[in-house]
C-alpha cells in the first residue's frame, strides 16, 4: 500500500544566537531559544508557513502558550484575508478565557477584512462572557461598521449608545472614529453633531470631519473647517493637507489650491510623497496640467500612486498618447502599476478612440500584472466600446461579466445608445437598469430624447409620466467658476423664468455677437415637442456653463484664462459656443465636466471633438476676421445701465487677399424634392425620367465675410450660346442638371450671374469644377446606407448630421425648407467645403447665411 508523502517543510535559517565560541551561555538556554517558534515568525510569508510553525509548536507542547497564540493571531490579522481571519478565529476560540486585548486584535482584523460584520457578532459573544470593552475596543468596532457603509449604521448607533453608557464617548480615540463611522454610513448630520459637542477638538477630530466632508463631496464645509482649525492655532498634519487639497480639486479652486501649496512648502509637508501626489491630482483637476507636471518632475521619490496620478492627469486632459508614453516610462523605472494606473490608461484610450490599445491594457491587467479588474475598469471598457459605436459588443461585455453588473455600467451603455441614436438597444438597456434601480431621472431623459428624435412622441409622454410617478428627478446642471478667490455657482435654466439680471442681459448680448459670426443654436438637442423653436433656443441659452463663462468674461481682465467646473457632461451646443468664444474673445477656456477637461483655445478644443457623438464639429468664424481682444466693461454712470459685451470692429488683415485666394470653395447641393413638393412643380426637369439625386445649386469661393459673395459686380454675364457643348456633357454625367425645357438653363444663368462672376474663371471651367466636385461625393448613397431615404418620412436631424459626419470626416452645413404649413422641416440644402485644389473635403471655416435652421425632426421629401 502506497503511503501518502508528507508535505515539504519550508526551510528556515535559524537566527544566529551567538558569535563567540567562548560565550558562557548554557546549552539548555541555547536549546530553548532554538526551539522557540517565535524566532521563525518574522520569516513567515504565508498562512501555509504559519501552519507549519504551528505544527512545530504542537510537537513542542507550546500550543496553549498565550504569548505564542497572541503572536499567531497578530500575524493572521495584520494583513487579513478570509482564510487568515478564519484561522485566527480558530485560535481565538481555543483560548479558555480570552481577555479584551485578544478581542481587540480580532476586531481590528475583521475591520480590515471583507467580513467586518463578524467583528460585531464576536463582540456580542464577548459581552455575553462578561468582558467589558476598553478605550481600544470601540475604534475597532466603529471602523468595522464604517466598512459596511449604510448597512452598518444601525450597529454603529448601538455602539455609540453603549459608549455613552460606559462614559467613553468623549474618549480621544473614540470621537474621531465615531465621526468617521457616521460619514461612511452616509449620516453626515450625525457626524457634525458629534463634532460640535466636542468642547476642545484636537487635530485628529478635525482631520476626521474635514476628511469626511471631502469624501462626501462637500468641499465648502471641509475648507471652512480647515480655516477654523488654523484660527484655533492647531497645527495641521499631512492628513489635513491631503483632505484640503482634495476639497480644492472638487471645487476646481485653483487659486486656493496654490495658496495651500505655498502653505505646504512653508511647513515642510512636501516631504511626504502622498502630499506631492495629492498636489498633482489637485492641479490636474483644477485645470493646470503644467503645474501638475512641474510637481511630478520635481519629486525625488515617485511611487506607484505618483505615476498613476500623472497618467490619470494626462488622460483627463485629452492627452491620451502622453498618458501611454508615461506608462512606458513607469515600466522603465521598474515601478509596478496598480489598479489606478490601468484606470488612467483605459480612460486615456476611451477619450482618444484607441479601442484596440484599450482592450490590450484591460486584458494585461490580470494576465500580466495579476490585478483583478474592478467595477470602474469594467465601466471604462463599456465607455471605450460605446464611444466607438460598438454597442452590441459593449452589451455582450456587460452581460458576460464575472460579477453582477451595477446600474452605472448599464447607464454608461445607455448614454452611448443616446449618442449613437440606437433606440432599440436603448430600450433593452433601460429594462436592465430598471431591474436594479428605477430612481435615476437621467435614465428616463436619455431614452425620452431618443424617442423624440425618432418622432415617437407617445413613448416620450409615457416615459415622462413614468418618471413623475416613480418620483425620479433629473439632476440639474451646475457650473462653478472662481473669481477673486470666491467660487460662484450657476444652475441651468437661471434666467428663463426669472426677472432678467445683469448677467442674463450680458449673456443675451454675447449670443447676439456669436450669431453674427456664425453661431446657430442647436435646438435639436431640446427634445420637447410642445416647445416652439424660440423657447428651445432660450433653454439652450441659459445653460449653466454659458452663464459661468459669461460671468468670467464680465469679471476677469482681458486675456485671463476662464476655468469652469460642471457637474454633468458638457452639452454639444455649449461646446460649440465655447469654441467660438475662445476665438473671438481671444480667451483660453478650460471647462471640466464630469468626464474630462476641455481646453478651448483659438476656436478649437483639446478633445478634438471626440467627446462622444454629442459634441459636433461646429463651423467656426472666418479666419479673415482679425479681432482685437474683447473689451468687457461695466456701465455705472446712469441708472439701469448694465454690464455689456463690446467687440471692436474687425481690422482688415493686409494678407487678406492671399488668404481668400488660397481658401476653400463652398459647394451648395440641393434636394429638388423639397422645392418641387412645396411649389407643386419641378424646376429640375430631366430627359424622360424623374431626378433621383441631389443637384448642384452653386459653387463659389470663400468670401471675406464668410457669406456667399453677392457683392461681386457682374462683369461676365452668362451666355447661353457658349453652353451648347457643355450641356450635352452635363446631361450624361449629371442628368438632373440638364433641363431640355429651358428651365435648367434659366436657373443656371441666374446662378452664374449671382456667383460665377466671383470665381475668376470662365463659364465652362465653373460648371466643370462644380460637376467634378459633386461627383466626388454621392450624398444620396451615403444617407441610404444609414437607412435615410427620400420617402417622405421624418428623420432625426442629429442622425442625418451624424451620418454625413461619419462619411465626410466633418459635419457639413444642413439647411431646411418650409413645407406647406410654413414649418422649416424639409431637408433642403447641404453645404460642403473643399480645399483650394478641390481634392478633399475640409471643415468649413464658416457657412453662408443662406438657409433656414432645421427642426429636430425633418422630412426627406419623396421625388
């Protein structure tokens, strides 16, 4: 019969007990010391090795020695795991009469384990045995309740009452843990009551409440207490500074953060690596990436947290490639990454469209570095796939997770469905969300907007009623800006139903100036069928970020950077407006939303308009305009005068002629069905068959003022006799332009007289250039491939623009025509811009003011 081999005993090298051979230590003492298992504990690295020492302990009949058991329990609870705490409990239960010190050790271990509730159940057992807690018992138990979050609140309250009964509630160790417990259990008012009853709070108590407020995203209270601590002449610790910096980061208060940085340098707190890391995080979240980089570069010691903070900083500021290169530097420095490192990398890939790279980083976490992905990593992967339009893949990813998906994961996918206009998948996703949580108002709003864009108003009404019945409320948009060390907050809708204030009037003036240089409010974003277009525009106008930016323009000197923090995602219309404001006012605007930073400068955004499908590539004002910096002034001479925006008249650039000559060409393409359907006759007759494609309406160079060049003096009128040869070629290459009845010739003679005289080219060259450019793009096929057909049905304007943007790389101008009822809901004209050579499509630097704004749902007329 084969015998089971004994497990291999780990070889420990025993400590050297003496170095001199002539030492007078007795042989018996040497033997006892060598056989003492406590000498082996410092070399023990796992529970398995501990059990081997325990086996040796049993052989030497020391298994009941209290000193040995104490050391064994201490080892198990030092870095607690489920198995180590189970073993510690077995050891504890073998002690005939354990004292309160043994229990405190067990409670401390449970409070740092995955099963903190066991600390409370063991405490009940200890109380039944007749033991009473001491000063160190309650901190351990209260920490265990804090780890259970809201579920531990009732037990925490009972412990609080018991501490009062024993007279320990004012103990210097108990008070801070009581404050922390209430904060972690989400009872902020109770935590404040505990603090307010302390007659002379120490710095530890201040740290507890300041940290609690910071973690609960209440930075104003945290910073107020930080000032109070200083007024009491208490010396803050490094923990205090960490919480103060975290509060500045939450507020986006750069100036206050810089003051705290000076305080840190003055009192030597910058020697702590954690404080320097918090400085990196603060500067990054306050929009000053350069300061964050400077702190990192000057750190003598950089641990994993410091590297991770810098990677996250680059990622949130839209510099994904720099974040990845920073990770490569981190590996060269032989610093091991952690879960935050990969969170930053996934974030960087998500916001720069690096899908394949993001997937590689995600799977390398566990395969290469042994890091188990958490819920935030899964969320980044869903966001990565969702932004890239891989919605079905994102759905499968969530459905196949090894853990139960949270509502946040499904909400991330729902947001992507909203951005990409996928209503059917959106419905499936919201059903999964409602199975877990139906109280979040934003879920109803996203699906409601999706339904509205497809004209399903009955579903919209149903969702809004359902939202109201369930008591779900949408979180209002809130933006804040710091001016003169004071943080000002603005909420979306301020001014819509209230008496106009100076700020609202100033914002009205600002919008007028923006419209003069090409801004058109994107009313398609306001999905309310009972609203008129003017009401929708007003709703967009008073968004919180516009109010904050306007306040910054009014109250800061010209050229000053405007920094705004928003609690939600920046809306597409505000994103477009901010780009224009940064250009015409010569201001840098740094806007931090819930997902990332947007650096607006010179009419462009650091996100490259890759902030989801919601952020559109908006056509900007003519570069031929050279604006001097915006003059912001306040009239105070007379009663009733208010602060206004004033833009100086544009100066002519001496190189203007060169700029115009080398600039792009506008090609206006028109859908004839919208005109024919309205006028009940077709002005585009063809040779024996109905026109089935877009026609060319005009081609002209980019004008000085960004408008169509109607100012050109006619000097080269249209001559029909010269068109005979070209007319037959037009009929072959583009039939809908050939009009045998003569109407087409009449039309084109009119177009030539309006625009052709500005082209500095001959008639044949003009028409041939138009045909050549038109043949490069088959708009009808582009739309048809996305299911958008000339069938007389209504389609979402957002969907049409999104389709064209995806095919062309840039969003063209889309104009609409009035139908019989007078509403501007017919697809009419599309403007496309080409480079000077006519070889490729480019983003229009401005659009002619030659059309009517579209409704959110527009008809593609059959023809």
